[in-house]
C-alpha cells in the first residue's frame, strides 16, 4: 500500500492526537525504572519530596532536615503524589511526573501547531518535539524543566486561542493564559510568568496591535496569577521568614540571573549548545526560519512571527543571564518544533523541486553524512577506550549506517513522508536501545542508590 494512503487513514480528526499519546506512553514510560536515580538532581528532588511527606509539610520544603528554598513546591508535590500512586519512592515514581508532563507538552505542541496551521503540522511538530535529543532525555529523568515547559506552552496555547478569536472576547482562554503562567511560576519561580508575558506582549507590540493589548485584561489577569502564586508563597513566607524571602527572590532569582554564581558561561554559549540539544531536527531549523520570510508564506506570516518571537525571547533571555545550562532553553523547543513541522508539512505537499532541494534535501544529506561518520567512529572509539563494551555499541552503529542507507533510498523516491518517519524511527529506536541497554550498563558509576532506597 502507498505510504501516503496509509498516512491518510490516520489523518482523520483526533486520531493523530492519540497516535502521539501512544507513542509517548511507550517511548517515555517503559524504561523509567531501568536505572537508578542519578546525580546531581534526581536524588535531591526525591529526597525533598520524601521529607515533605514524612514531615506532613507541603508548604515549606526541606532537604536533609534544612529548609530547601531553591525551587517552588509544585514539582515536589507531583513527585509526592506519584509516590502515593505508585506506592513508594522508586526510579519510576520519581521520574513519572517528568515523563507525564513531557508527554503532555508534546500534545500541547500538537494543539498549537494545529491551531496555527493545520492538523498535519501539529502532528509532525509533536513528533519532532518528542524525538529531539534533549527533550527525550529530560522527559525520562526527574527534571523540573519538562513541567515548566508544559505550563508555559499551555499558557501560550491559551493566548493563541484567545488572539485568533478577536474581536470576540474569549474569557476562558485569556484567563487560562494567566493561570498557566501562575502554575509555571509555582514550578520554577518568576521565569514562569516572565517568559509568557514577554512573548505575548512582544508579539502584540511588533504587530502594533494596541487594541489587543488593551483586551488582554492584564490587570484582572495578573491579579488572578498573583493570587494563585501567593496562595503558596505567603504561607511559606510566614513559616520560612526572612531566609525564604532572601533565598527565593534574591539568591535563586536575581543573583542567579545577574551574577551567575553557578554554571557561568559566555553570552554566546547557547549558539553552540542549543544546536546539539535540538538534534536531529536542528539541521532543518535554518531553512524553516528562512522559509518564514519567503513569498509563499505571506498569508500566514503572523503565525510564523509568533513562533519566531517565542524562540527569540527565550533564547535572548537566557543568553543575557550569567548562569546558563542547556536545559534552560527547553521552553523554546515547542516553538522550534512547530517551525520545523510546518516546513516538513509544506515539503510533503510541495511539488516544487527547488523547494525540496533548498530547505530539506541539502540538510538531509548533511544528516546522512553525520550518521555515517558516527556509525564508523563510535565503534572505533569504544574499541580503543572501552573494548569490553564494543558489543553493546555495535547495534547503534548498525542503526546509524542502515538508517543512512534507507534515507538515501527514500530521498530518491516520491515517499517524502517516509523520510520523515524514518528520521523519527532512527531516533526512537536509538534512544530506546540506550535506555534499555546503555544506561543500565553505566548505572553503577552514576547511581545514588543510597538515597533512592
């Protein structure tokens, strides 16, 4: 059967939504308990949640008996609830919230792509996000940033729904925008409301839509947002006093941003860090951004601008910050995934050879070259440094070389959708193997079993 006909079977209504859900449930959850909690973050987060339950104090967090003011409580509440659901603190229960919210972020990305462009763009964008290297990794370990990214994405999805309905007023969507900001703040502090607010206001200012800004209901919306935030912060401040105030607002917010007392990197750090983390789809992002400005896209230029502003605001915000970690950029991954997803959607539908050659085929040959090199280099490096592990690396090498040959074959046929699914399949199979085989192998060197027991 023609692969495009197969695809059409799954293109009806919400079937793609459930395909994404099934993909993530299998891909993110199946191996969560295959290795122990790893330093530095996972054991600490598990211990904070454990002490929260032992003390019966869900307001003021503690770590090893001392007040823990590094992060707000929402993520630790989720780990605590997960421990009740799965009957104890295990690798699976501690990682479950990150995998759950990683899955939900993929689904929200699908909804944003569908709202801005089309059902297929949403589906492709969801798969792109689900198989980008850093997003996979952070969705399968106890990490706060997938939860933060989810609530920021929900906030911006509500903004998109509200803005596309103007001049009609959609109070549900605009208040959903502010509620999403509040919950993002309860996950990781002020960045949770700063980023969505900056993105939405910058977008409206660039469009010179002053009427849109007036209709955002900023005063009642921010009042609602702050009411949700202070429903935890005021009781916590009452119990934690000056120490909590100083740690949460000064040390872990202002000082971390302005002085960067840990993870200090230069301004250009993300110029080389982000491309590695957004592999393999980063190779198509430059073409997607250039495509934004092409004459073919005049009719949906506003939608592209929104995604571009989303990307730039997050990228520049964390580039200005003195403290930098690659995972800080996770909130921009939905935007880049939709940009690349739209490029692929139009590529699949396009009959223009020049279009295919410029923005997809050339990067694709680059990816084929990279996979071929990696397929040859990985066994050689492992055989030189860790010869006893060579047999475990050979399947990865075969996957890379075999995938490269299949990509070359599909690129010479009319099955453009096959090319896309082949890249998705290579990443999915590769990471599934790494989580099933490689991570358990290196687990003894990274395990924090003495805490996670």
